[in-house]
């Protein structure tokens, strides 16, 4: 179980204050992410062979679609986080304006005293939920993101940058397009691979070599991304039961479990924090 205290949407992306009561499975997000531990039991994250132990002095920074998890090291209570989901468009604008390759070269973000203070200022601003402070929150968050990236920023040789920005294999691009077009279907990884003429092994190799993740983690991220998009952008909230079935889940309960395992919060909790709560409690969605 988890809950969201507050959620703020801005030009940078999304800021969430999260209460985590259970582990998160290996997952990824369409956005880059900065996660700052505010308190509670110790938590660690795994990115491949790298282990990041959250503390007052260490946060987690992940780039888009980088697979990671979260594990509570004891169950004495909830762990509280400030999580920033940083939009690709915002990062591209920052990159264009600065001429620098803005990404997290290491998932372990060192937290200095000034950066820690900036995190707490953002927390206070987000929790205030005052419409008059929206511009202030955006400004604070943007400065915090840049400071967090600067804390891990390392010189990138031209060939390294070219490798990161190289065009994806056409079969991989076709697979990603197919996932997005068929996000409402309960597809297996093997089915998607077959659609673009690849074996399961070839499919996994392409994702590993070009996106540093697995097809299943990427496919799950696409489904989570679509669920979040619908919950945040819909002027007339769609009932969560209907949303679950639209996204190809066999039952609302399966969708609820999937969403909690990837986002650390229930669909209804996320919707409440976003200010789009429907009036009726829906069986199977907690």
C-alpha cells in the first residue's frame, strides 16, 4: 500500500510527495526521475549491478526508461519521498539552451546541504497546494532539477553523446510504435517481437543494447504512461473500472495491483492527489 500526499503538474513535468509502504517491482518511466528520501525506514534501489541506498545525503536519479526498483529494508512504517518526474520536452529545452547533455550519468545523486534545503523548499511549496504559488513551485523545482543533474554531471566525450543520441534500430522503433498503438491490448513480449520480425532473444538484445532495459519493463512503462495520461488529462474523469478494461487488464483488481507495483500508489490515490476524484467508489479499485 502507498498513498500520495500531493501532486503538482508544471512545465518541468510532475512532482509527487509519496508515502511508500511496500516494495516496487523493477519498472521504468517515460520521464527522467529524481527521488529524494524524506524519512521513514531505509530504502534501497537497484539499477542493474548498481545499488543506491537512499539517505539524507543520497538521492536517486534515473533517465527515461531506465529500469529500477525500490526495496524497503524494514517494515517499521512508511518511507516518505519527494519524486520529480522530469519531462523529455523540458530536458530537451534545457539541453538546447545550455548546449550541454543533461542526463544522470550515475543513479547515485549526492545531496549537499544547499540541495537538501532546496528539496525541502519544494516539498513545502507542493504541500501548500496554493494556486497562487504555482509559478513559485515551478521555479523552485526547475532549479532543484538542474542542481541535482549538476551534482552528477560528468564530461561526455563526443562519441559518447553520439552513441546516446544515435537513431534507434528501425525494428526497435517499429516495436515501440506498435506498443503505443496497441496499448489497450493485453499483448505479450513474444507477440510484439513477432510483429516486427524478431525472435524473443533478438528482441531482448535490442532493448538491452539500445535502451538499457528489457522489453517487458518498457511495455509496462508504456501502459503506466497511458494510464497516468488519461487520469491527468481527462476533463471528465473516466471510471477506473472502465480505464482498467480499456487498457487490456482482465479485471480492475489486476490493474490496481499493476499500478501500485509500478507507481507506488493506487490508481484512486493518484487520482485524488491530482484533484480528479470521481464520486463513486469502484469495486476492485483500492
